[in-house]
C-alpha cells in the first residue's frame, strides 16, 4: 500500500528545497525547486502551447548532466525572466557548471499564462527577475500551497487554480513526489464543481474527502475551449530520491503526464503548454527494476497534487473566478 511521506510534499525528498515568491496585486508568482548539490533532470512536453527555457539541455543525449534548479513561473513569456533571477542568485552563491574559470548556473524553467486573471499587469519593468531571486532566497523544506508561488494567479475552466504537491513512499523505501502549478484550460472537477476528477486517488481526505461523483455521462466540451484568450498550462516537477539516469528521468516525466490526464478534463489541449520535469537527487547506480513503480506512483502523485492545488486556493481581491466550493 502506497502512503504519503511525512509532509505530503515534494520536500519529503530530503535533499530538495522549494521557494515561493508572489505579488498578489500582479496575481502572479514564481516557484523554485533547488538543492545544495546539482541533480539529474529531464522533461517532457505534451501541451500544444509550451513556453520554456533551457529545456533542450534536459534531453538524454545532451551533454549537461545535472542542473542547479528548476523554475516554474507565471507571466507567460515575461515569466521566463524568472530563470535569470534564479541564475543570478545561484551565481552569487557560487553555484554553477564549471567552464574553465567560469561558473554557469543551470536553471531550466517553464511558464504558464496568467496575464488575463484580473491582476495588474501594467508594469514598467519586468517583475519576474526579482520574483525569481526572491523565490530562491526563501527555498526551504516547508512552503505554502494553493494561491502561492507560480500558482498565485492560476485558473482552471471554472475555478481558481493553484500550487499543489503530494508524495508517496514506496515499499523499497524510496520516495516519489510531485509539485504542480495547475492552470489548465480544462476542469479539475465534474459539473457542479464539488467532486474532483482525481477523487479515486485521494489519500486521507487531502482534498475534501467527498469521493468520486456518483453521476456519469460527463461527455461535454467546456466552453472555455472556444474562448479567444490565449493559453493556460499545467506545469509539474516530479522528483525522487531513487537513482535514475537522465533517460529514466525522461521516462518518469512521460509517464507522469497520465496524472494530468486523470485529474484534468480535457488535458493536453492545443491551448495548454503542459510540461513535466522529472528529477533524481541520487548519484548511486540506477536500478532498472524501480522505474515502473516510480512511473505509476508518480502519475498518482501528480493527480493528487493537482486536486490539492485547487482545494487549497484562497480568494483574493479582484479574482475573476471562485475558489473550490467548501459548502
């Protein structure tokens, strides 16, 4: 039986730290995952409208073996500047890939679209560099979920989105966990907004304990799919302390997209930039037999993390969408 780790967060993987920074007036923010030492990582994109930086480095055939941080940001293309802020903070801390006498921090990132969520986007200077630096500065094993970090201004088709996380400890003793900024075009709940699509995978009432919707026949197309305004996107970081190669991290990222499809309807649309990073903090010799278990547990973690993101969102002044109904 799979059980969550002690925090039910991605930081149940002891080497990892997460930092959030947000601006509630802007209705946007940044989330950073980092560690005291570089880690192996890869990624996989299944959405039709992705926005990312340095993700080509994460392909298994590319020469950069490990990275210093992963960055999730709001702001659409403006949010990619958060990676520069994180790089600056890493450089100031003496971190980075050694190239002769130089050090180049490696901090790939991805962005979601939150430019039309009611926040004040009339800035003179791109705010995401500073938000990236601030998020890195707050990185620790404890961090907030819901309307924080990259999930600050997130939305779904019908409700506020948010930042979510969940973990599982496998029988082997290894942990797999998810962190997600859930901002999809699709829905995370069945019509009526009370029951989560991810309800079959809920553990210990972590997102309301209402169970699956007893009704059926939800073969409808959300009206938001025909809306003119841009893109949305769900961004996730999967992590484990099990030893994985870069190619195995890629497979974990691919398999974890199943968790998006189980928790969001529809998923991976042309207007979403759905992207999943996957990382391993271990430098031990990889064990091939672990990978199927990690992939299965990781997808379940991601479904749970998505539901937790919406469940934990809180109302703020100027919101255009309601939070998950608690009554």
